[in-house]
C-alpha cells in the first residue's frame, strides 16, 4: 500500500506577515488492520465456553476433594473409636481381675504354703505344697463359660421347681374337684334315699287302713253260694 502525500497547512502567527512559506510533505503512517466482526465473535464465544468448562471442571474437582475430605474425616473418627476400644481392651486385659480369671482358667489356685528359691545358690526356703483349692475362695474368678453354665443350671432348676409347683397345684385342683363331685353325689344319694323312705312310709300309711277295712268286710259278710272269693275279685278288678 503506497503512502499518500499530505499537505500540512501553515497557520500564520499573530504579528507576522501572511506571506506564504515553503510547504513540506510528510508520510502518513499506515492504518492498523482491524479484525473482522465474525472471527472476533467466534473467538469471544470460544473463550467464554472455555472459561465455563474450566469453571465447571474446577467446581467438580472441589466437590470431589470435599467428598474425599469428609470420607477421610469419617475414617479418622472411626479409627479413633477403634483405638479407644483397643485401649480399653488392653487396660482390661492388664487388670487384676482378668489376670485372676486367666489364672483360674489355667487351673491355678491360691496357696498358703509357698516357698522361695534363692537365685544365686538355688536353695529353697520354706515347704512348698500343692494347693488344695480351699484357700481364699474369693480370689477365684470364674470363667465366662462357668458363669454361663451356672446361670443355665439355675434357670433349669427354677424351671423344674416351677413345673413341680404347677403340677402340685394342678393335682390339688383336680383332687378338690373330685372331692366336690363325690360330696355332691353323696348328697344326691342321701336325698334320694330320704325321698324313697318317705314315699315308702306314705305308701305304708295309706295301705294300712285299706287292709283293715277289707279284713272287717270279709269277717262280717258271709260268703254267698256261687260268689267268687274276695281275692279273685280283686284280681279281676
């Protein structure tokens, strides 16, 4: 692109003559090339899209890191709880009660007759004897198996006692029902016998006057020839 000559006008200063002076020509700098509108918009859209994708990736990464941090904190809390539990188990294992329980489980018993061995000389002072298991019975700590067995035995004993009591109560109720039934039957029998005796007495009292009247009629009335006897008449009637 060629340079275009430009004529620069001269302005006369005040107090000077307006006579024309020599004019100088100079080159105008080449104008800068501007980017077209469509490529600029395309570049702007690409930059905005790239920024949004980067922001989305950054947000996703931050969320993943926060999730991992929460998981790590939870694992740390669980591990701290596990450490506390293990420390409690260790303290319990080192306690006197646990040591006594383990010694009891191994068959060890307190002994009153103990002896001491002098390490340098190997001399035994005292009379060592085997333990009889009767010394300090309170020092014996039963194992969980023995405790469970004892509880099971006590439960079985209570169940057997309860079953025996229930059977005794059932037998007692059955005997009471039988006695009440027998008493009721006896009362009925006595009432029936009394009723039968009363009926017999009433029948006997009603039949005595009739028998006396028949006897008197038989004695006063002579027997007519051709007439039937009194007993036969009664039978016919």
